[in-house]
C-alpha cells in the first residue's frame, strides 16, 4: 500500500488527515515541521508528501527545494496543503517546484481521497 507523509505544523491537521487516509488503507506518517520531514524521508522514503506551505522556520518551499536537491528523493510526488489560494505567482511556484496539486484548507474530505488516489496513479 502506498506510503504518504503529512507535513503540517498543526498536529490536529496531521491526525485528521491521517485518520481519513488510513481508513482508505494508506500507510501514513506525520511530521510537524520541515526538519522532521527531511529526517524521516532520509530514513524511509514515501510515495506522496502532503505539505503545508506556511510553516515556521522552514516553509514548504524551502523543504521542497531541499527534497528536490536530494538524488534519491527528487522525484517524490508532492502536493501542498494551504489555507490561502494561489494567485498567478503561486501557480508559477507550483510548476517550478514540480508540485502536482494543492489542497485548500479546510479540505473537502469527499474530494480529498479520490484526488489522493489519482495523484498516486500519476
């Protein structure tokens, strides 16, 4: 079963999404910040990362730039979790970082799992 990492500085977001994804049969791991994410990815890669864009110390863009710089992780599928919608510049950033999709918080759970399954099929 695919392994998914949820990276968000709000633990309740991690726990809520983890519960939803585990019901669908996914193996889910959480990380509360960019440093923890990078450390866990070094130990065991994942099939998809759901990353909060706005986090303290190291935002989503910084973490993804580090991931994309690591040969064994550079092709990892990533989608953003964000509380703000992306404007034109934001869409350029998504393309530049090779981000597949972004979910706007609050997340529509009915749509969420089907999109996750589609992202994993790509």
